[in-house]
C-alpha cells in the first residue's frame, strides 16, 4: 500500500474518523494537525517520514550559505531553510496548531517536521507541569525539515504594556543564547508576535533587530548568521527600513 494512503488510514483509525477522506497530502496534514501522538507505532513514523521526505524533495531548499554573515532578511517559507535552527512561534501549550491546515507558522513547522515534534513537546510539557511562560526557549530536532533544530518560544499577546516589550525581547535573547550555547552558526527567526498576537510590526521589528544586533556585537561567540523570515512584502519592507535606521 502507498505510504500516504497507509498513513491516512492509520490516523483515521487513531482519531475515530468514519467518513471517507481524500487520499492527498492536504488530508494527511489535517490529520497530523489533530492527532495527539501518545501511542503511535514505529511503522507509522517510518511511513510518515517517507511521505514528508518525498514532499520535501520536490521543493527547493534555501541554502543558508546564500546569506551574508550578520543579519539578513528573507521572504519565503521558513520550513525550507537549512539553518542550524529555525524559531517557531508557539502558544503556551507548546503542542502546535490543532486547526487542520491552518496557515500559521506553528502549523507549518509541525506539519512538515512530523508528529515527532508534538510528541517531544508533549513529553517536555508533562514533565514541566505548567504552561510555558513568555520569552523562554525549548528545543526539538528538526526531524523531516532541512533545519537541524527547532527552537520553540512563546511571544506576548500584545496589550500595549512595557512587559510585552520585555517578553518579546526575551524571546529573541533566549533563542540566541541557546543557539550560542549549542555552538550553532545560523538561526532563522520569524517575526514573533506580529501575527495573531497583534504586536505592532513597527515596534516589534525594532525590538527584534536591535536585540539581535546588540547580542551579535557584545555577547556572541558562535553565531554567524541571523535570518529574519518575513511573511509579506510589507513586513519585509519594515524590517529592511529598521535595519537601515539602526545601522546609520
């Protein structure tokens, strides 16, 4: 049986779904999104990995070597960058997005990395015993992504307070410190908290760039490349303008 069809049938049974489903990748992605990976078989993970690797093989990987040392900007798919680490914007449950096919970075990273990521995060959160605070960093392997690692951080839901700014700064700092500690040379951030969490892009981009810039100049030991992956042309333009302002 085809691995894609096998995985869909398997996850249908796991999730007690009786209706007929299409046998395509979107269906598999939707099933991955809703599945809690408590007792999945080794055979499932092997076949899931085959499907995800085959899907990735049809796409163009963005080589981190294309970026200059220091801070760079990129508009594209963060799941295709072969940086040492990419940064995922999480909610405080840390288990990924459960909305089938949702177009958020949390959903995309979990979907294309595989259910191993949710399994790892589930185990970490069970040990922790409480929701993840803003501004911390947890690490999983990249599994089926081109990146070696995924850094998971919770940004603030914007309310306009000074604490929001502190929490956002700490997201970047905790990830940079972790990358440095792990002796990684490249890390790719998304624009944390500026989507559904409503942090104004002008203010958030200034915090992001100034925090990274200061860290690279004053504290960095191992990081060579920091890439900001932006969702839209408008976001890209804002970050590009802020970099020029800071470097004047």
